[in-house]
């Protein structure tokens, strides 16, 4: 037979267990949400894409062909066999979170995703990170260093 104390103890244990599971579940959802990669902005509008039975036409002014080095920093999105199109943005206002940019650095051209856009005493800057890298790049990327924005990836 259960005494009032035993009933209280069982309810307390069940309550603590429920709350623990709820907190862990919430923490897992928060962790997953914070790791989600931002989607690039819509650089190519639907009316710029014409699909015909024998060809596809992308009406994009001043696009250039892009190839990539096998650094694994943007795996699985970009790799050395990936083909893409880039354009030179006209202003820092054109670049948004999630966009994949090519920028000049001391190590050459780096292609990484914009994870933050901010402003300091020197103007607008971007923080970027390779999707497969554990940390962001150690520099503030300035608009003058941006060579292009990836607008289409062709697999």
C-alpha cells in the first residue's frame, strides 16, 4: 500500500523526469536551429529563366563562369568539379545573409557564405564562413574585396 509520502515521491520523480526531457528537447531544437545555414538571396528572378525543350537560357547580364579549388570548406555545396555563375555586385546593399561570395585575401580568392552583415567605423563589413568549417573566417570582408557573388550552381 502506498502512503501519501510514496505518492508524493512518485509524482515528484515523474515531474522531474518530464521537465528534464522537455528541457533537453528544447535545447536540442535550439542547437539545431542555431546551426541552420541561411539560404542565399534570390539573385536570378523567374522571368530571367527560359526553359525550352532543347535548351535553357539564363538572361543574366555580366555573369562569369566560376570554378572552385578542392579545399572542402564549402562541402557539400561546392567542390572542385562544381560549375557556377557569379556576378559582381554593384553595392554592399546587394549582398545579404546566406549569399556565397568570392573575396580577395592574402591567401588568394576565398569563396564562403555570408553569416553576418554589420557596420563599424570603416563602413559595412561581412563575416563569412565555409559551410564545412567549424569557425568563421578571421577577417572582416569589405565590399572592395568582393570579387563576385555566386548566383547559380550547376551540378
